[in-house]
C-alpha cells in the first residue's frame, strides 16, 4: 500500500472518526470508545471497546470482504443457536449485519467479560477441550447463508508433510554449502529433526482421509480466543479464520500450542487427558489419531525458520535467525520421546 494511502487509512480509523462515522449506525454516538488493537498490515484490522451508560461492546474492523463476513456471521449464528457461547453480531439501526465506512467493514458484538483460558489450570483446559468437541458435533451439518463465500480447507496432510520434508532436505544441502553459524547449528540438530519429519511423513502416508470427520472449525482455537466466564462457562471469540475443515485439524492445532509451552512441554499424559475428554463427546478414529500424531511430530519451527533463512540469506538478520533456531532446537529430544510414546499409545488404543 502506498504511504499516502496507508496514512489516509490509518487516519480514518482514529477513535474520533470511528465514533463520528460508525457508532451512529448503532445509536452509540454518545458512547466512549478506546482502541484495543490495531494491526496495519495487508490484513489490516482494528478492535475498539465501546462503552455506553449501560452496556459494553466490541467494535471490530475486519480485513475480509462481505462474502467472507457473511460466512463468519453464519458460523457464529449457527454456534449460538446450538448453545455454544459466542458473541452475537449485533444489527445496526437499519437491521444490517455490518457498517460500511469508506469501503471498510465493521461489526459490533457484546463485550465478552472473563479471563483468557489458563493452560496451567486443568479445569480451564479440559472445559475448553470439551467445548471444542461440542462445537464440532453441532456443526457437522453446517451450511452458510446465501451470499456467503464457501470457506473450506481440507488440505491433504500427507502432501504438505512431503513438501515440508523435501524442503528440509534442500535446507540441508544449503547448510553444507554456506557453512555459516546458522548452518552449523542446523546441521548439529539435523538428525533428530530429520527423524521427526520421517516419522511424521510415514504416518501421514497411512492416513485414510475418507475417515476424517468434517465440521465447522475455528482454525485458531487457542487460549487468547477462549474466554472463561465468572461461572467457568467457556466463550469463544475471534472467528476470523473459521472454515469448514477436518475436525481433527482444530484438535491438533489446539494441542500443538499446548505441547510447545514450557510448563506443559510435550506432556503426553496431559495430551491424553485432553483427548479423553474430547473423545467422550466425539470419539475419534484411528485415522484422526494418526493425523494428530503427524501434526504434533513434524518439527514445524525448525523447518519454517530454516526455510525462511535460506530463502532470505542475503538480506536477513542472521543473528536473529540463529537465536530463533537455537530456541527451536532446545527441546528436540523431548519432542522425539513424545512422538515415540504417542505412537505406542495409539497402537495400544486401536489394536
């Protein structure tokens, strides 16, 4: 975006302008407004807290088009009508679902009060897992309203695993060529990460994708988007990335974020507790467990950091990349032990 246009867009999103030109559509022109989040990237977004004398709201400038917004509206309505706690998109005074201000779309929802899910609180964790299973159960037959863009994912995990595995091999060739500090560190840790990627690829090749259940997926089901209310009820926010996909993709994404934390690092017993809670409501089959294993086993950070480094080797901050790779390699042994024991668990569970 040219700098002049960029500056113009940022100015339009000032609290003063949003209050003057957006809030009247909801009859909230006399309310106070404060900026909570602003991200001026290609996917520009902004979040405001709006407070009237009696209520508190979340006003959000979204980064997608009307058709995507209608899909998200459909998803949130579907969940709400099926007793999943999500913020309801409120209508304008003209009964419209959004406000179009200078080509930018805004939606308003009630402000969700509570605290974000604490991964170190077992009740938070298991209640959030149970809620995810309920979301998948009630949305297996989801259909968006007319005019929506049909958002679907359903990526083949074997194809992506094979692609990433091959990229790791390319990186190893480049490491032998450049022999700089980053490359030395990469090669020192290559065997463990190669083994992780080989295990992941081998399991991925055995998955029967026809056995993977589908539903509406949040696609970013992590603690910042899971709010625990005063009575321990679970609320889910930020459906910007939601899509129809394999349900197990949501499960895997949730578990990977959990397993990479220092306090819960590759804790197989904790992962099993979460899986048991999920399976109690929506039992998963062996192919879904294989998908989880593939997702959790592949050395994602090692692959991504190395790929980005060698793709930008002539213009990147080499010291910063070295630090990132060093952190990514710290727990390879623990991840490898996790993968081996998870495979044993899956074999015992289904044999």
